[in-house]
């Protein structure tokens, strides 16, 4: 009786095995050397390697897994290839992005799209948390002779719903911003600056938001700046009226917006011409950086991880501190035109951050201006905070 000899692996079998092993092991090796061939903008800080000395043993596997998922070799290449495959299967299937009327793109995040649809719950406790935090800040600053201005910038769907898909337009419901403004008007004596009416009044002037990005463009930002400065002129008359567009330098540029990057859309098709607006005093600004423990690099969330700048303008009057998110970045140098010293802080206003910067900089006014989407965070309360920056800070956008 003959026995069948086992089949020797063919060259194709061996090549397939080698390819499989390479596909599995090369990303693992690439994790240690930072290998990648592409960039993907996710508008958030990647997960940091866990502190082995401070991490509990039962939490370590999850933290290492989260780190690996954000850092394995060639991760961005895989993400981009997957995005392109999805778009080939369905041109409307975009990562984190809703395609509206061409070329308009909208961010598919709960605090933006589900909020516009009225599908995210807003409780009285949520609204009371914001009221309580805003009144605490106002009162704490007033005790020190510092003015306080709180403002809200509308999300892109709030301003341009006509460019959303028709089914989404038809399903719109009151957003948290609408409920927040009504709650504050009824239950608080702190006036909230709603930037939306000023933007609506200028909709026939120019397009005010970017079709390829989550943010307003520089013309929308200029309207926001003027709105803030008109309110500030009531609080601090010495800062003067806002600049007009004719007072500023207009510089052409272009932008491949963050929504186009998220969806990995063709850069040539989704790069827009933009106009940068610069105040006439920009050349005379002296810039340094604030040196406080609460603003150390590992506690500040902008992508460059630098401490907040200090702008000094010899022709300005008074001092300002601005807590803002990414929406107001394009406004801060315009505001800085009016003040002798301005500290724009791209970070959540935690009690420790507020106390530290006010004690160090002695401002005349603190401005807190946030995008509508940030209202879905629960603001930090003053209880238990210290003026030395001892409590932790959190990401002002939850993701970004």
C-alpha cells in the first residue's frame, strides 16, 4: 500500500506566506521607528504612550492598545487607502464628513450634525452647568476689577443649512445653542454675545464660511471680530471702535481645508483661494510667550504644543486675555490691534488657567468666545481649584 507524499509548498505559496508575515510584522516594526508615507489630519492629538510608573497594571493593556492604534507603522497609508476604497464604492461615503451641495462639506460629529438635527439631548442640568460656570467666572473677575465677555460662534450648518443634503435640512430641530441662549436670557444676568445675528446681516456681503473646512473664512472672522469689539467698546471705551476692512491689509492665499483632509479628497479640487486680513499695526507687534506651569506643553492642546503668545502693541490701550477655540484664531491679531497687551489662549478656560493668567497678566478684560459645538462639553467649576495650576486641564473640543 503506497502512501501519498505531502505536497511541497510551491513558490507562490511561499511568496504568499512571506507577504502575509511582512504585512503583519512591518507595521509592528514601523511603530518603533515612526515609519509612514502619508499624513492624515485628524484634528486631535494622538494618544500618548502611557506613564508606566503611574498607570495601574489593570489599565495598562487598554492604554497600550490605544497608543498602538494611533501609532502603528504606515497607519496613515492604510487610512488613506481605505478612504479611497470607500469613495470608489460610494462617492458619498466620506470619513467624518457629510457631502452637501457641491462643493460644500460638513463635519459629521455629534456636537455638529446631530445637534443640528436635534438628536442629542440637552438637559436642564447641562444648561445650568454652563450658567453656573459663566456666572462664577464673571463674579470672580469682577471682584478683581476685570471685565468679562462670553460669546458663542455658530456652527457651519447653523449658518448655511441650504447647502446641507435636503433630507438633513428637513429634519432640523432647535440646537443646544438656541436652548442655551434662551436659558441664559431667562435665568441669568450675564449677557451672552451671540455672533450669529451679525453674521446673518452680512450673508449677502460675502461667503462667510469655508466650503472645504469646519470654520468660518477670514471675512466671517472679520465680522466676528467687529461684533466682539463693539461689545468691548461698551465695557472699555478706551479700546475704540473696530477696524473697517479698508483699514487692513488684504493678502491672497489658499487653503486645503480640514474637511477635505479628513475625507482625503483631491487637493487640487478642494483647495480654495482665501484672503488673509491683517491689522495695520501687525508689523509693530512684539511677541513673546507666557511662562506659567498651567500652560506647559503637555497641558496645552494646539498642534504645535507651544505656550500661549503675548502680543504687545505700543499704540493699544489696556490688557486683554482671550480664551478661544480654533474658530477665533483668525481674529486674535485683529483684537490685539486695540490693546497694549493681548494674551490669546487656545485652550479651555479651566479655573486654574483663568486664575493663573489673571494673577500673572492683570488684564482689564477676559474674553471667552467659543464655537457652538463646544457647548456640548461640561464646563469646569471653580470648586477645589487652586491658583497655582495644580488641577488637570482637558481638551477644549473633546477631540481636536
